[in-house]
């Protein structure tokens, strides 16, 4: 009989709930592409669906990148470090560099993969501010969400970013030179003893259970979708040009054909295939007709139930609906479970 790989794993539970109830930390280095030059902003405006020109130095912005068909090819965070110098945080630096090369034309801009130069440690949860303040020379109390600032931890120059991939109201990311990783981890372990923090070691917790509870996506959840289908239309710069705008405008005018919805399954040991693990996703039927596929299926330690997303035909599933998925009763919900 299939046993739930999350529900009965006490280490996973402990690491997950440390973030929800106190503080958890872990190495979570995305790839970083540095974009520099007089036309850096113009290039990013062309690539990104959200406006970049009005992003102040010291702030960052989450945005999608589209192909000419309006499909999401990446979702990134753009940091503005200087007037003409940006970091783009991505999981696909090689693909991003290729896309930049194909689209920069005569723009005066350079792009470089600088991932190997930095490590990023996530410190997340209601106790994260206290923990970070025990580490840094300057307190981070006034650092606003999606803002970053230079700081110091011992003899290590660091960049502290208030953000995270967990859905916690308080969370920070510490960027430090890669050669300082051992020293940084020693400092994190030392302060963990004072704060009761736990090091998160399970990838499934970092990438799946924590983000899914908050309604967040991993990039593989977004492939072959467009922003209007997955609820990422907020902030799209319809008053500017960007790659894929014409196709996306057509989808907006005609209406998206699909939408992402949430669902829960109370049966603890339900076995349901999901797209995020490489399958097509379990089919979802209403009145004998397939209306969608299970896009993600994990466990919520906060709700003590199985949760997930379905990519469904628009309007086919409404909150409160009960459907049968692979023999298990599921209830349709919103995408956030916190």
C-alpha cells in the first residue's frame, strides 16, 4: 500500500514547521545573471512583462518572461543594484543568457552568469528578523519587503534581501561571497543555538511543501502556460512593449482557455500523479469529461491534509466543488492554503 512520503516523515515535518512557527534556514542559491550597461533597463523592459524602469535602486521585482506566443519561458526576480546594473535571479541562467543574446540587438548591454561568485542563504519564519539581527552589524528592522541593503556579518560583506519563497511575512535572504560559505554556515549554526532555529535540509520542503501552501509556483509549474491562466497578470505593463505582448493581448481579449485552481484530498495515503514530478498529471473528470490535469500534489503540514493545483478548463471547476481524482474525493479550493 502506498504511504504518504510527507505525512509520516517527522524530519520533514520538523523542518517545515520550524519555518511556520519560528525560523528555519537553508542554502537556496538561484542562478544570477548580471545585466549591465547604458541600455540595461531598455533590454529588461523588452524581456519582462512588468515595468522595470520605475524600479528604484535597492528594490526588486518579480516578473515573467514570455516567448512570442505569450507562453512563460521563465519567472525571475530583477534586482536594481545601481542605475544601470541589475541582477536577474533565475533557475536557468544559460537559457536566459541565450535569450538576451537573441534579443539585445544593438543595445549597449552586457550579461554575465555570476552564480559561482555567491551563495544565498534563506532565513525564513516569524523569528527570522531576530536571527538576522543577531548576525548582522546593522539591524534589518527597517528593511521593507522586496528591498535589499549592504550589511556586514563579522568580517563578511553581505547583501540582506527581505524576501523568500515560503509565504512567510518575515523572511530574509543573505547573499555572501561563495568562498565565505563555511564561515557563513558556522555563524548560522551558532545563532541557531540562541534562537532555536533549524537548518532545513529537505529539498521537498524548500521547493514544494512550503511554497505550495502559500500558492507559489516553481518554474516547472509554469511551462506551456501564460500569465493569464496561472494568476500572474497583476502588474503586467500593458502600456509598454515586451516580447509576447501581442499574443498575450489576444488571449486577454478572447479570454484564457485554462486556469489554475487549488484542491485538497483528505485521504492521507492518496496516490495521485502530478505534473511537477514529470508525469502528464492525473486527469480530472466532471460528468465523464476530462476538464483538467493535476499540476502539483504535496502535503500541507499546517492544514494536515494533501494539497495541490489543477490546471483546468476555465470555469469548469469552482471553489467548493467535489470531484473524484483517481478514486479519491477532492475539494476545489483557492491556491493559497495558509
